[in-house]
């Protein structure tokens, strides 16, 4: 199991490549939660995520022969970019296996950092199987995304920075995918001050740690489904599981909708763009997934900001819908003049703004003389949505809320 000396040694190696990222006090989120909230902004790290830290430390510890043979890894995107850049800076050849459905932005960035990208499999685990085949076929060194002591130690340098910048920190909230990030951070924090609480957060659609801790062994999911692709793994590592069990105080989960709200709020209020995995720690705080005292100093780790713009659009709409600022509904009306005007008049009377209207009189699901209408609306909050839906109901419309 790694210790503080490993993390301190990593900090010397990592300093030449990775940035000491900001730890910013957030008035907005402090006011919203009652805690003293400081955001650890790994979104401003080179390659847009924390992964460059672990990749740099691992590659720096390779022998000359290993460097000559090159490295291979598997990643959903962020580790891929970290390995590609760290390898390029040291003149090491890198092959990166990424899931076939990895975000285009991350695939492109990995190639631009100098990595040779191979697309394979539905998720990280299938990509990893192919990467290990390449390891055997070509004699490369496999740089694990999380279950490697040197990778974990590199990620732990974040914990050193937090205690340096905020000596009175009480709780640090960290995303969990494979567990490398939280293992490194928890190691550094607990060595500095055993009273610092470390809370791990998983996406509901990729959660395995709580069950693993209950059973006392690593439990693998059949599959994963989450907008937080950076932490979309079926299981944690064997090495990281050991560290989590000993040094992490609590593990919670958040839904994709909760993640979308946190991401949207960060973008709107803090002008900070994060990916899904980068939002889960804040989501756990905003949703009250763990207890904390008034004015408790809490640090959510925003671990990355590499989000595909197509995904971002979807996430923003989900976040707005959940907070009552966007409403998509479907209803039916008589296919005759004036009916659409009557419907839109009710919407207008309640000061909702129409983004789009889809009118379909040919749908098989409606009667011969009826038409189906979908409305995309800008609304002003949950109460506003409720008043509008009540008004439509009173006017005789049967409404299905789509989003």
C-alpha cells in the first residue's frame, strides 16, 4: 500500500509537467449549502484533468529498456490524454486503446498529444482487454489507469496541494471510478491529518464500491450507464480497493440528473466548465448525500473538464429540466383552425417562452381528426411549471411531460 513518502516523491517528478491547480473559495456554493466550500479545480490542469499527474509519475519511473519499448494503456479519455502527453514529453512511444464510443473530443485530443489511438470495445474494461493483448504482443509496459502504486501516488499530489493551500480543511469529496484518484488523495490527506474526512462519490450507473465494501471483496458490475464517462468503470482496482477500505470514510452515489444540475450550476454561477465526472463531488454536496456541520470546510474535487460539446448540450438541457427551467411536453388537440392558437395562448398567458413546436396530424397514436403537439418551453422554476401544467389540465388538455 502506498504511503506519504511515495506521494512526496511523486510530487518532485510531477512538478515539471503538472500544474499546481487553484483551490478557490465559492461564495455561491457556500451560500447554497451552509458549508465553507472551496473548489479544487483540476479542470485547469494540463490535458484538462488530474490524470497527467499519475501518468507522469508512472512513466518517470520506467527503466531505460521499458521506455525504449514504449507504453500502452486503456482509457475512456482523460488517462489517455495524460499518458500521451507524459510519454511525448519524455520521448516514449504510446499506444492508447479507447472504447469505441469514447467522446470524439477526447479521441482527437489524445492523438494531438502524440498517442496512437486504437478504438476497441463498449467500455473501459473491454478496451483494457485489448490493451493487455498489445502489451503481450509488442512488449510494451502497461500503464494502468488507476490500479498502479505510482499512478496512485501521482494523483495523491492533489492531496498535498489541498493541505498546503487550505490547512484547516475538514472534508474532501472525491469522485471514484477505478479508485486511483481517491486512493492517492486519501493517502496524502490522512498522513497529514487523520481527522480529515474523505468522502468518495460514484455515479449510480457505475457504482460498485459500496457493495464491494459490504462483501469485503471487489464486486464487478455487468455494465455501466452514466453521463460521467470518466468514472464509468465496472469495478475498482484490487490495490485501490484496499486503500479505499482503510482510508476513505464514506462512499455515496449521485444520479445523472443530479450530476447534470451540478454541472449546469457550475457553468452558470461559477463560469466553470466540467465534465460529468468532474461534477459528481459537487453534486453529492448539493444533494446532501453526506452530513456536514454549518461552516464546515468542504473541498469538492472537480477532477476534469473534458466534455464533448454534443454531450454538454444534452447535460445542460437535463439540468435545466430538473430545476424547472426547461419543459418539454406532449398533448393532443383537435385538428381545426384556432386550436394551436388556443394552446399557445395558455402558454403565453403564463409567461412561458416557446422554443419549438412540433405539430403532427399523421401520427398513428392519435384519432383521425386530432393532432399531436410537442412544445419545448422556457420556464422559470418548478412552481412556474406546476402552474402552467395545472392551467393546461383545467383547459382540458391531457399532457405528458417528456422532460
